[in-house]
C-alpha cells in the first residue's frame, strides 16, 4: 500500500478535524459548532417571522433583510462544506437533512424572481431536530427515529387507506349531489359535493355547505358515523409500525463518513443507508466511484 506524503497526511488530518467539527458533537469544537448553528437557525426563523409582521417590517425591514442574507450565506457555505466533506455527496444531498439543508437557503435566491417565496425559509426550523444529537439527548433522538421509522413502515397501508377513503368520498359526494341538486343548498357540482363529503367524513363540519333535504341529512348522518368508525384505522396502522420500530436495538449518534446519516446500531460496521464502512477517518481522495471527494 502506498504511503502518503507529509502534505497529504497533513491534509487528511486537517480534513478529519473539520469532519469532526461539522458532523460530530462529541468533541468540544464539534459541540460548539452545532450549538452556534442551532442559535443561527433559531434567529433566522425569528427574522423571517418578524418580517411578516407589518408593523415590524415597516420599521426594521432593512435590518431584517440584511440579517436574512447573512444567515442565507452562512447556511449555503455550510451546505457545500458538508457536501465536500462526505465521501458520497449524492447520498447526503438526497437524504432528509440534505434536502432540509438545501431548502434552508435556496428560497432566498428564488425570492429574487418570485416575490414572497422567502417565507418558505421557515422550514429551517426542521434543522433544530439536530439538537437531540447535539445535547446528547439520545433517548429523544431514538424516540424521533422510532416515530419516523414507524411512519415509513406504515406508508403502504396508509396509502391504500387514503385512496380507499378518497374513492368513498367521491361516491358519497356524487350521491349527495344527486340528492341535493336543485335544493339551493350549495351542492352546485360534484367537486363541491366531494369536498362536503370529505369535511363530513372527517367530522370537521365547517358548515359552509349543508344538506336541506331529508335524504341529504340522512346521508350526512351516515358520513359522520362512518367517520367515527374509521378514524381509528390509520392510528392503529401507525401505532403498529411504531411498536415494530421500538423493538429495534439502541442506536448511536455517530455519523457515516460517506453520507453523514446518523442513527446506527452500537455494533454496526456499515452505514444503514449507503452501506459504506463506518470508520474513524476521512480518506484524502475519491473513493473510485465518482461520488467521492
């Protein structure tokens, strides 16, 4: 195996230290970086929210505008720094936090062409989920992972349930349109009737559209009773997925050097997402598959 020259060894060590600062929270420097990042996220979200208040924006718009672009620049630099540090940039880019990190700064540039889109920047608040790792709240992080895993495992059943209820609402809405048509009760079209059916089945009951005929009222009562009967179905599906996920073994807060994802088992040797070997060093060059650095 070829040995590294002193400059290469120095670069590798420097890059490893930078990796630990950005992706890990076990060292004082890494924790300090993450704490500062959390403060920046919180302040940037506050700035976006204050800018939507007319009285505040009228007086402090310039200062809020400058602050917003300062935060945007910092988050953009951090995003590309993370891409540069991981072995497989595409794995990080298309991960959950990779997408959130991208959306934490890109709307500012979109707002230059489309007015008002910068308010989407409040999605930055999702980045605060990292505080569970930063503050070593492993139990909370595990709880969040269990919920997310349970939802992912339930997606097929939830999808079937969703489309079943959509078809049911279309049928009920069409029947309501036929029954209430001509009664001047707001059922002016099938789409409006389907909207009424969805609102009624979910027991929201806005009251903007209401049946006036006896058959229509009976149909509304049937929808409400049906809604009460089926409201527990998605809850049971999700709870079942969460219970399955809760039986998994404990996880660590270590980050994968290839994609940056966390949540590996204590004795894991390979990344749960990209399959890369979990080691303690960052290689100095490309991994040979075109995705390295």
